[in-house]
C-alpha cells in the first residue's frame, strides 16, 4: 500500500490557473493561423509510381463499407472504374443486371456495370454520388491491374497541380505558379469520336497534323493512322486492353520521333496504331510540374 500511495503522490500535480481572456484570444488566433496550413496539407497527396503509372490514396465509401485504396489517376477514362472482384469482395457492392457498353482501345465493345458510390475522398476533398463503372480489370490487365481508377468525372471538378519530380499532387493550388508554356486542348464537344471529357491535343509529325488523347493510364504513345511512319523496330511486347487479356505480341515501334506539340518540339517513341486518334502518355512531362485545368481546357507546364 505504501508503494501505491507513493506512486499516487508522484503523479499528483497542481492544476494550472484558468487562462486569461487575453491568453484565450491568442490561442484562438494561433489556431486560425494554422488552419490554412492544415487545409493545404489535406489538399495535397503523395503520388506513387507503379509500372510507369501514377497512383494516389483514395477512400471509397458505400452503404456497407469504407475502403482505402491506391487509385490510378487516369485522364484516359471518362468515368471512374473499379475492378469487379474488388468491388464485390472488398467493398461489398451489390451489382444488379444493368449493363453499359464501352469502347476499348481496340475499338471493341466491352460490357461493364454502372454503379454510384456514396463518396470518394481524394486529395483532401470528398466527392459525393460518384458515377463508376465496374469491370473485370484484373482478368485483363493481371498484375498491372489497379483496383480503382480515378477518371475525368472526378478530375474535371477541380484544378490540379502535378509535381512528377517530387511525386505530389495538389488540388486547387494556392501558390502562384510560374509557367513555362501552356497547351490547349479540345474534347468530346468538338469531336464526336472522342470519349467524354477526354483531353485531345493536335500535334504534328513530319508536317502532318493528328489528334492525340492525353492518357495518363497508357504505357505507350500511339500514332494515329493518318500519320504514316516507318517502324524502326519490331519487337515482342506485353499488350492488353479492356477487351484483350495481357499477352506478348509482336508490335511495330517508331523510335525518336520529332513531334510539334503547340509551340514545343519534343522527341518521343511511338507504337503504330490503327485508329484515327492517337495517344500521348506522361512521358513528355517526365520530371516536370504541370497544372491540369479542365475548366479552361489547358495544361500549363511550369518552370
């Protein structure tokens, strides 16, 4: 008992006097000063590089469960997408018989199931009643498959600063950005054969203009079929799409192709592609910072 009393005595403390009105006002002021910093931190997320794609943490909420997942940020998807196995087994999403047909990169029709998620929390903001397509991503893409894809229906709602050198993404950046150059784009309102809200550039190769979708979910650049290039090599590569399982195939590639994009001269590698709209992935923005603005339809690359 003596030891117990000694222990209690050691923990005994003299209560502090009640803070004065001046002290309380100072504390309140300190909290207000910290609030913009806290909001700024919440509006910034770390990016993860997986197989050359960019991922960020997101939280998906359904009536049955909330799940945190590393989500692929994909400007080449009009809507968010979720792998069917992950949707049913992990998120406990109830699927009905409703189906929606989409076009794959191979111009093949693919069956998906539309659902509406209660919310998605990403980069410090919660997006409510988010339209999403459920699809068997893992079956097609296998070890490359993301469990969840953040599509243009989320990205178009805010301004985004991507820092590919430090691997950070910031929503609605408050700091002034110093531009290097700005690229303007068009979308489905200008072209009937382009998916909704897909970023579509005009670029020039060998004096011929072509259309290219900016697709952060693509491993390769693809040249549209109106631009004729001679392949510099034919090699075996892994290929996959929403309509075709991952497999190794012989593909024709063009190395070190000079491209005029806006007023910029860049050099990229391409694969030949039998479609009227090509693809540009993140490779031309490697280690750069850029602001993605769906409202103004611009990408501003920073110094």
